[in-house]
C-alpha cells in the first residue's frame, strides 16, 4: 500500500514499531479500550473510506495511544481484519444453537440461522463494510482476500459441518455438504444483499424477511430430504 495516509501512519509509528497484531492479555479496561478503537475505526472507515482514514484519525475519536492500537491490532489492516472477525462471529452465533443441540430440527435450525444472517447482512454497519471492500478492494487486495476467508468461506465451512452431521445421521441426504451450504447461503442472501447495496433505503420489512427465509428453507430441504420423508407444514 503506497497511499499518503498510509505513509503518514508508518512514519509516525516508525520510532515505536508496531507490535504483533492481536489482543494482548488484559482486563476489562483493556478490552473496553480495544472495543472503543474498533468502534471508532468502523465508523471512520465507513464515513471516509479505508485508504483515507489514518491511525491518527482513529486515535482522535477513540482516545488512547498509538502504542495501544499497535498492541491490539498491529496496524490499520489488522483493525479491518478484526472488524471482519467480529462481524463473522456475530453472524455465525446464529448457527450455534442448532450445532449444539441435536433436538433442534433442520427446519428450526436453518430458519433461525438464516433469519439471523439476513438481519445481520442488512445492518448498516455490515453493508458499509461490504461497500468498502467493493470500492477499495483493488487497492487492498490482502484485505479483500481476508474477507472471503474470514466471512463467506468460514460460514460455508461451518454450515457444511452442520449439514454433514445431518446427512451422517440420516436426517438429510446430501452428497456434497460444502456445495449445499454455498447454495443455501446464496438462496437466503443473494438478492437481499445486492438490493441493499444498490438501494440502501429499500430494506424489506421483518415480516417479509421471515416469509422469504422460511420459503427458502422449505425449498432447500425439499431437495435434501431422504426419499419418502415428508416436509412438515
């Protein structure tokens, strides 16, 4: 990266030198400081863009010091990765109940996860992060590639693990869980996310989202049920 803002950040930090990225062991105060930096960075990245936001901008909003930012995140790219990791953890938390409890039916588990997913993707902060990647991805290819590893690819892997378990116990019949997971995520997110990105004021109402997701789950399961298994109405 060769932008003037990046050079300014590197020059300002040259004497101290960035510490390795990642949160240090710290108590509640340190964790609160880390979250304040993340919150400020997210807001500024969305408002100004990734390239135009400097570490000095972030520190001015969040408080603290450059040394603290380096200690927790390493650099500006580390900050953006941490934001993506935070978003992905929040999204995948919607799958955790189904993964943890075999009594949760595929209909209930997939519907809860899909609703959680689409609501998260329609969130202004999440779509703001995606817009940054669309507009600046060619200038920060490492960050764009990290997005797919941290976000979509990780979600596909986690969902595929859940579908594999359902297939192994005979609840569903799925030849390739990874392909099935990718297809399911495309069904429930594709049109909604594209519309949200292009027409940011046109988010569907919650009842419409609920109907959309439940229909997508039924369509998906209609092709994944073992022969002769009825789909609950």
